[in-house]
C-alpha cells in the first residue's frame, strides 16, 4: 500500500522544493500530475536529462519516491496527426518513467481532439463522435500496450467526466478486453456519482482490476433533482465535479475503504484534492492523516 500526494496545488514549487514539501506534509510517495517543467498538458515532455537528474536527486535527498506519473496526451483524437503525436509523447514519457525508476503510470481515456480542431471539424460538417475517439484510443493502445509490457510498467486508467468514456462499466470492460496484466483500473472517488449510485457494487464489479484509487470528496450531483450546485444561467449544459477534502462532500468513506479491502486492493492511494491552493498545506496534511486512519482500520499492519 502506498499513500501518495498529487502535488498539483503545489505545482508552482521547483522540483527540489516539491519533494521537500511532500515529505514535510507526511508523504513518502508522489503521484506526479502534469506540470510545465516536466510533463506538461498535451505537449511533448520537457523533462530533459539535467532535469531528470535534478528530480532524482531531490527525491533521494528528501526520502520521497514516485508512486506514479500521470501524462495527459490526445491519444484518443480522431485526427491522426494529433493521435500519432500523442503516441510519440507517450513513448517518451515511458522512457522518462523508466529513467526515474517509476514502475507505474496513470491517465484518462481522453477527450478527443483539441478544442480548436473540434470546432473546425464541426464547421465543416464533420463533427467527431465518441465512437471516433474510441477507435483512435484503441489504435493508440495497440501501439503502446506492448511498450508497457516490454518495459515492465503498469498503466492505470480512469474514466473522467466529459471524456469519451466517463462511466465505470464500459471502462472496466475495455480494460479487461485488452487482457494485459500491465493495464489496470483507477477508481477515482470524486467521480463516483458519474459512475452510478451503488459504490460498493461498483467496486466489487471492478474487483482486482483496481490497482489505484484517487481520494477526494464530492457532492452527489444527481441527488435533489440535480440541484446540489447553483449554476447560472439555470439549465446550462456544464459538467461539474469537485475534488474536496474528505467529509466536505457525500462520499461514504467507510463503504469506500471497506469495499476496497473486500476485493483485496493493495495498491496506490492518492490524495487528490484541487481548488483550494490557499490552504494546500493544510489539506495535504489532513488528507494524509485521514487516509492513514482507514488504512489502519481496514488493512491493519500494512505499510503506507
């Protein structure tokens, strides 16, 4: 069991300070989400040899390890030039993970082409669909899964609101269809109410495919006629989800952690709170302590 920090709220810190901060907040592991000086959103990695060496040294100096690296590229774009670029970037990111001594990567199914490309396609009457994005993603996986297997890396995948795949059951079906021990599922707790209403059943359905979880709270957007949120103008077609501290939303954490224990989960648990950068340190410490309480309760004796 590894308890990791997603340091997105600390992304303004340099790599050395980031490692120091994670250790200061009580974490021995980091899940490295996109940051401009290493693996930026959507574009080619910026992690050159000197920066990789700097990061490795900082991790060692502060007694912190990389639990996972999270790249985000347009590997589900139906525009072949974007998709091919994303696959190249993925291969570079895999090389970087290997150089960093990190054996796990995680990502999302993706949102298809860049917004500009989507707009141009729509104007020409060629609007892309989820089916186009799924077909593109499968082409990318056909290229990349053998690379993960060759390098001995695990890829943990999560469906995400507004992705072409945003619910649980299509996701776990597709991952099982791949049939590789190197491709697993990431259950993101703050996306629970997009997945469905019965969290315990959904965790049982995913079962041992779950190798990674994101921990943050959220409101049930489907409860009370969908009026948990106040949106102006009323009826606007928007997708809202939160990544809040535990107990600020409506996730039942005893059900969440006990269900994971029942299916034999023993993977990465990432504190994944966003949006409160004015209290990032307080949030990080709080999440570390609360997650540890549930690990002690449901996995007694487990190192975290």
